[in-house]
C-alpha cells in the first residue's frame, strides 16, 4: 500500500514538474501592432517577448523600456515598489493569438490590447482574491487612443470592453527583482506562472531599476 501511494505521489510530482516547464519565452524582432494608437506604439520597442505553451506561441508582449514614476530620492535609494509607478500608465501591449483566460478566469478574445497599471480598489469586494493588489488592466487597442494617464475609473470602464462584462480584464502583477537583467518565466505556485520583466522607472528625482512579474497563466484561487 505504501509503495502504491509513493508511486502515485511521484507521478503527481512529475506531472507538476512538466506543467511548470511547458511555458517558454523567446524574443522576436516584431514591430508593435498597427492596431495600437501612434502615441502608444512610439513608447514600445521593435521587438516582443513571445510566450508559448505546448500548442505554440499564444501571446506576444511589447514592454515600455522606461515607466513613469513619482519616487523620491530616498525611495530610489531604498528600492521602489509599484506604488511609486504612475497609476494607469502604459506598461506595454499584448497580442493574444488565441482566446486567453485572465487572472479572474474571464475569457479574453484573441486580439491586441494595451496593458495599463491599476491598483485594486480598497472597497472590501476583493478580500483575499489575490496575493498582491497591483494589476495590468487590458484595454482593446481601438479603445485606448492616447498614451496619457487617465482617471482610474475611466481605465476600469475602458477595460470592461476586454471582457464584455462589468469587470476589467486583469493580469495580476508580482513584485520582481530590480537587479534582474533577463526576461524569464517563473512558477509562482498554485498553478500560476509569470513573465518576469526588468525595466526602469523614471521619476523627477532620478532613475531606478525595477522588475515585475506579469501573470501569463493561472487564476485567482477564488475562481
């Protein structure tokens, strides 16, 4: 009986290991999609991070090199967090090659979307729904017509169009390693994986290295 249980446990561990290894990322020399507004396209590099699974590439991400921030000199010295990055700023854009399931387990249709920083509303409706309170909200490219920041409520409403409902399309953000230099995929546990991205935050008091993890697979444990 013990031997049988051990065999089942080993098979389970092997399955988890395979699942953790099924995602891959590769840099490709591809211009930002033409569907994006000109002001947003100008912020993005002429190369993307192509994320694939066993069925091939399912998402291509273009990330802004420098994010706008509001960190003080002391915060820059100590290490900045998402709270020092300007809320609603453009983080980048994504092209989903096929339907995608976001962190709230909502279906997002294939297509091009902008990614904008949002903080989870502190209204009691989201208690224990996620381990962090920062998200990248998805906005269909044709709805996001300027690179400027906006009121959070305006962003939420624009993002409703990504789900066709009354909740934004959301990709949970994880704090990353500001010293990391390479893009990579990380298993966060509980069947959640992130694409870890090193970037720079530019504030009036100076620049700081900044890293973040963007959820590419998995969803809230409450879903």
